[in-house]
C-alpha cells in the first residue's frame, strides 16, 4: 500500500522540507493554524514532536494544505463505554492528527478529504509496525467536528472536540474502497 494513494493529481502530499516548501502565503482562515505552520512547526519537527505533511501543486513550492501527526495516549477513563469495550484497562496508544488545514482558496474542493485519507493511510501503515489502537483528532471548532464525524470519528467521553477513530474502522474504510474524489484528478492509475 503506497502512502501516495490518496494524492489528488496533479497535487502532491509530501513530508515538509524547508528547502522545498514555502509556507509564507498559507491562510486557512484560522489564525492559530496559520501561526503554527509558519512559526512553530519547524521546532516541532526538529524536536521530534510531530511530522508535518504538506499539500503542494506539482512544480510549485507554495504550501496549500497540511496535516501533522504525533504519537499520543488517551486515558482509559476518557473512552466511552463503547470505545473501551474489550480493551485492557490501560491508557490507549493512538496517533494524534493535531492539525489539518487547507488554504482558503482551495476549501470545498475535497482537498481536506484527500489530506485526511492520506493521514489515515499513513497511520494505518504505522499500526502494522507498532501498537496503535486508534486515531485521535483535536477539532478546532464545531464545524471541524462535523467534518471529522463524516468519516466515522466519535467524541471521547465528555470531550466533544476530541474525536476518536479505532484502527479496525480505518481498515474497513480502506477495504470498502475510500479513494480520492474523481479518477480524472487522481494520481491513482
Ligand atoms: C475543515 C477543512 C480541513 C475541510 O477541508 P475542505 O477541503 O474544505 O473540505 P472538503 O472539500 O474536502 O470536504 C470533504 C467533506 O467534508 C465536508 N465538510 C467540509 N467542511 C465541513 C464543515 N466545516 N462542516 C461539515 N462538513 C464539512 C464536505 O461537505 C465534504 O463532504 P462530502 O465528501 O460528503 O461532499 C478546511 O475547511 C479547513 O482547513 N478549515 C479551517 C481549519 C480547520 O477547521 N481544520 C480542521 C480542524 S484542525
């Protein structure tokens, strides 16, 4: 399974590299997400706190979307009864999609979906190599909650903006054929 499967041709989703990517004009409409990308992300990369993947058009340097992944744990008591069913009574190893955003000029054109599916595929691959029970996201507002819930994420107990998706559900998502939006724009043959 290639990491590139959810790339929306002629766009690419690649690990951020300072020499190759220009973040200066990025604007997703949420100041804290813009600020993190421009002013904090490099430190997080250097210190090993997160890895950031960026959306760029083939042949261009401008970053038009991004997501960031970090290892995380969810306290067992933060799970709902359903989420905790059958699990050991210990904190749960997860991968956190701490941030995901698309430049305002491209919103509503399925790039958010492509970034999310790309992230989920990457996390699924990781779960084959090490213990990862679920994906966690921190939704920035209620609108972002609705975006993630459309893909099966469910809130943790008493934390409406912290959402959780078990790896078996991620596997089902790919087995049921979740792909980039249209074959015409897809990098997948
Ligand atoms: C949220 C965000 C990432 C969505 O990206 P996008 O490219 O605009 O969304 P897409 O075009 O890929 O939409 C994918 C699906 O989600 C739905 N969707 C998108 N934004 C939504 C929202 N705010 N509320 C509910 N549903 C939403 C779309 O209708 C679409 O559904 P469909 O596949 O059934 O047609 C983007 O709008 C953004 O960057 N917003 C600002 C930052 C942010 O809120 N980040 C998320 C939390 S950290």
